[in-house]
C-alpha cells in the first residue's frame, strides 16, 4: 500500500483538524468524506479534497478508503463505527469513543472481530502535564500504584456549546467526556 486513504464521517468543526493533519502526513490522503448534510460534504471536499459521498455505505465501499475517521457527535459514533469495522476499515474515533461503556465495548468488540485497528483521540497525551506525570510514574516517584482517582475540570465557554447544539446534552454527548 503506497498511501493510506482516509474517509471522514461527519464534517463538522473537528473534521477540518483531521483533514489538515492528513495533509501533513506523508503517505496519507483524504480519499472521501460523508455528512448527513450533502452540501456540507461538498464544501468540505472543495476545501480539503477527497470525494464527497452521498451515504455512509458509499464511503465504506470506496476502495480508496482504508481507514475511517469518525467526527460525528459523540452519541452518534456507534453506527458508523460498527459499519466501518464490518467493512474492514480501520477506525479513528473522536473523543469520547462513545457515551456509554456498553457502546464503547460494542465498538471495541467489532474492531477485534473484524481485525481492524481502533484508535481513539487523546488530545492531551503529549501535554506538558501528562508528560510530567508519565516521567514521575516511570521514575517510580509514586511507588507502586494500586488505585488512582483523578478529577480534571475543563472550562468550556457558552460559545463552545453554542457552536454545536448537541454538545453537553445527555442524548448525544453523554453529559460530557467518558
């Protein structure tokens, strides 16, 4: 395989970050995109490349698509993830993976059963704080950990929630990150 072709499902705000990242990676290309609003798919493809698809099935049957990046609202990750795994497409899924542990387990099991790779987005894993904690753990500064409880508070402005009506809702966001 000379290049990995990515398909993006859901072309809202976060999808543009993925499209720009794909453009920066040698050996990767944006092959296709799909959104439930066809006009958004067309505009996205005009800006970032790839073929706008009329349906999820069209994207998943595209031989140029090797991996699918799911950028739909959090509570809408399950269906495209299961379909992509069944189609033999590797998965990159925006955070959180899904809004319940049961739905996360379904995605994980589908990836295993279909022998596809599954990656979740962890945007802070290389932040200064995360790296500092990783080093402290590696250096044994905390001893042998048997239990850990962490509480992280993130501020989100009203503008963040207004950007997409599903954010912060129980139905599509689970009330927050899982």
